[in-house]
C-alpha cells in the first residue's frame, strides 16, 4: 500500500459547485495533514493544514480529518475556474518527514 | 508569511557537470529542510532531509554521493547534483520548516529549480 493515496482524476466540477477531494494514508501515527495546490510548472502552495479529527474551515475551503479511518478530504465550495489545478495531499509521518500523494487534477468547468 | 527563496529558478547544464541549488529561509530559522524532486505529471518525491549541522538523511534509492546536501546554517541548505546526466533533468523543490512538526511548523516551499541536462 502506498503511503498517501489520491485519485489522480481528472475531476471535473461545474463552476459554482462543490469540489470534493479525497486522500487516504497508511501511517497510523501521522499527526499532521496538509493540502497543497500546484499549478502547472509552479511550486506547491499551502491551502490548508489540519491536525485534529473533524472539520476545519477557511473561506471556501474545508478540510476534514478522520484518523480512525486514515482519511483526509478537502472540500472547495463555490468552485471557480481559478481553482483548476492539481491538489496534493501531504502527510507527516512519524519520523517528521512529509510525504505527498500523487495529486488529483481538478478541472472547473466554466 | 514565511518565505523560502530558491535559486536558480532554471538551469541548463551539460552532461557531466555539477549544479548547485540554494535554498534560503528568509524570515525564519529552518531547523529542517527537505529536498523534493518532481518529474512531469508526477508527484513530489522526497529525496532527502537535512537538519542544520548534521548529515542529511536520504530516502531509499537516492544516491547520496550524487546528490550532495549541505545545511550549514539555520537559513541555508544547498543541493549539488554532481556529474549530472540527462535523466537527472527534473524540477527540484526545497522546503523548510521552523519547528519540530505539528501546528507550529507547516512546510514552506521554494519556487523550485528546473534543471535541464543536455
């Protein structure tokens, strides 16, 4: 099993709708979880970080964490064309290293 | 917010030469820096972790003698690709964090270095 798994997509979502991105991880002792957005040819930028079970909201973004199920998700409300990018799920392992999933390509349809 | 500066942003070199990439944390002390490599349409692959003043730890399959990492100060880490070959062409990204993990130290990325070896 890969350490961090994501559906590669592409995920196509109409403008204004909710985009839902999912991620599972294998290291049970992981405590820190991150969502990054990466535009083509650019470096990743941090969207959300989450450390406790439950939901964390920041503007149009909501991160959800369920440690028992080893599952992290990111919801994007009122999706905009500018949200079209690759979204990377990252998990901090027990050895403090941060490992990335392969990313989900999100395409917002105008 | 925290800023990580990475230079150069692009470099083209001939096969067999060495290339040095610098990563600086501009407004915080980076106790740990991570070096990632990303091939086209692939995710970030962790190459090595460097802690200030100690030897870097390399991920499995990464040649430590080929990818030399130095983290001599709390604000600077360098990656040197020695005797570069065309298969080393990739997007190299450094990242830094100030604490030991958790809520006080998210990962901040440099803008990356596009290396092309001809």
